[in-house]
């Protein structure tokens, strides 16, 4: 037999017999399919492998009366992909692994016509993407993870059957870009959690989800040792149709990186639309931003360089911002200067769209009674006020925005009902443009524009991680004329992409809003 098998398909149909198939060699373009049945009930499995010539695969396949058992080990380097699909009575399971660099995989699965389970350990160095999902009737559970220019190790499991779908993962990664996600869908609700980062970082996650009569989730996700999602996070969002997300900027060596974390619990009728949330940042959506360009002064760049999160302010009431001046760092003790910088940042968005996003007049009110909870707290709180504040975020973070949603969708966008912004009191800040340019101190107004952008539905464009796809070649990631890209110096006006995205959400000045705002939301 040749060292490589090209375009080979192996198919078995078994009803009573048991067979063992072992393959151990470098392979490319091979497909293995089999079915097993008993008393009219069948289970089927299909695997596809495209492995580099340096990689090897060893698999044992057992078929018995209506059951299939598989044990597989693969390792090597180069560009590799392994996929597996299992289906039975009312269920399906899908496992996809793609890597570029060194990798090792050990997978075991057992399936009958009624149920299937899979467990695996995966490791890799370079770039790797993992996706594991299963459905049982209308119930679904799944997870994904990926790393770019780094290392990843993950232990995963999935079960489908007996009216349930259950998934879990324990994943650790270190690299330049990474993401991890999990989700479950039931007839009653959907619950999803995700985290991503750009710029050298260490992400660890232990996440589990289950879909039975109700979807539930638990676990923890941390970045650089800070746990942003934990059991209390999932408890907070599981009590009602609500969600919490956060995005922030990080200090990475001599540069700046970013991160996002979210946990969402959506009610009936909303959960199957989550794909729409991700689609708005894909190329088809971003191209439509061309129509919203205006002649206002911008920092330039491409009008396609924006990303939308799928969330938006849908209330008829403009947002009132508050500033709690406590914990201000050295040089920022005068709250009036901080107030003016944040107000100017808010008006940068407000003045360039049709909708009245923020209140007129006193956009930011200084009020020490409006206390935001510790952003690192294990028990995040929501009080209905949109507060900006200083907090000791350590050496790794410049600032972050945390938003809440009630899961209500208006014209295709989920509703943001509150957002808070924290600025790191551990950094050196200024409200003076010349000082920011000459000394390298961080310009508060520039960072505030970016963070407030998250609070109105603008996404980062530093990496295209939406939908679990890392694409550093996306031209948006290199367009530093946009304020929603990385902070690489003071920038107080929107780029063409920032403008196009904001006007897609809230309309073009003089043309009227693109939608009618709903009645005000009550605080849940």
C-alpha cells in the first residue's frame, strides 16, 4: 500500500458482525464511512482527513450490532484537518479540527442508534481551530476554541441522546490571538458564552453547557489570570432573559491589545437568531457601510473598516452618563477636566448620527453616589445607570466597557439597556492633546471614544473573531485610522469606518434615523 492515500473512500455496512480497521500512515484526502444497524435502527459515521505528508494517523474502528466505537490518534506538523460526523435516530454530532503547525489529537467516540458520546484531548502550536457540536431533536450544545501564533491545549467532551445535548471543555492557550466559546439551545432559551483576545495573552477556560428542557451553562474564563466570567456570572444572567458583555484595551509589552468576554441568556424566539448577531461584522454587511458615508471631517481610512456587535441602544430616551470621580490617578484629580473629556467623546458619536444617542446639555454628570461595582468582581451588578469611573485594573488593562442586554430585539439588533466604563487608575493619563503627543501619556478622550463605542454597539476591528473565525489578514485589522482599532496614540475624530458603522446603527444626519426607537425600557 502506498504511503499516502489520495481521495480514497472506505464504506462498511454492518448489521451483525464486528470488524476492526487500523490505519497507521501519512494520509491526505481520505474519507472513512460506516453504518451499523440492529432491528431496523441504524447509526452512521463519516470521517475526513487531509493531513500533511509529515503527519500520521492511527485509528481503530469497531462495529457491532447497532453500535460504532472509534479510537483515533493523529500527530504531525504542517497543515492538517480532521472532521467527523455521527448521526443516529434524531441526533447528530460534528467534530472539526484544523491546524497549521505541530499538533496532536486523541479522540474516542461511542455511538448507538439512540445516543453518542465523544471525548478528546487536543494540543497544538502555531494556529489551530476546534469546533465540536451536537443536536438532539431541537436541542443543541457545542463549543469552539482557536489560537493564532501560539499554543493551545484542550480536553473536550460531548454527549447527545435521551433528549439532551451536553458539552464541556477545559482549554488553555497562549498566543497573539485566541478565542473560546460555548453555547446551548433548548425550546425555552439559549445560553452562550465567549471570550477572545488580541495581543500576547494567556486565556484559560473551563466551560460546560447542557440543553434539556432548559439550557444552562457554568464554569469560568480568565485572561492573564483575571477571571472575567465565573459561576456568579452565569447565575446572574440565568435568572431572566438578559446578558452581559465587556470589551477592553490591554497593555501588551510596548503596545496595546484588546479583549472581549460575554455571557448571554436569550428567551424563546430569540435564540436561533444569534447567527444574525455575528453576520453583521462580516464582509457582506461591512460593504453596505459605503452608503452611510458623509462629508464630515474624519481621520480617513476605509468606510468598510467597521464591525458591529449586533447590539444597539433601542430606547427612546437618550443616555445620561455619570462620572464617579473617586480613585482618580495622579494628574487627573480635577473631575471637571475628566467630565469634559468624556462628554466630548460621547458627542463625537452623537454629532455624527441622526438619532439622539446621548442627552443634550449636561452629557456627563459628576455624581459620587453613582457607584459602579468592581469590574473584577465575581458578582457583577446592574443598577440602570451608565457610569464612568476610575479603578485599579493593574498593569494589563487601559480601560473596559461592560454592557447589559435584556434580550429584546428591535429591527434586528438586541437592546443595550446599560453600559459602564472603567479607566485604569494604574496608568498615566492626560486630557491635554499636546501632552499626550509629546509625553506618551494616555489621552482620556481618545480611549473614552473607543469604550463608549462599545456601549452603542460598535465592535473592535483589531481581529475578526465573530463567529469563531480568526482572520488576521482582514484589511480592517490594519486600518489604524479607525478609533475602534487599537489605541496607538491620541485620536479624537472618527475614521470613515467608525462613521459608516455608527450611521448604519443610528442613521445619517439630515436623513432621519434608520429606525423608530421603541418606548423606554424599564430596569429589570
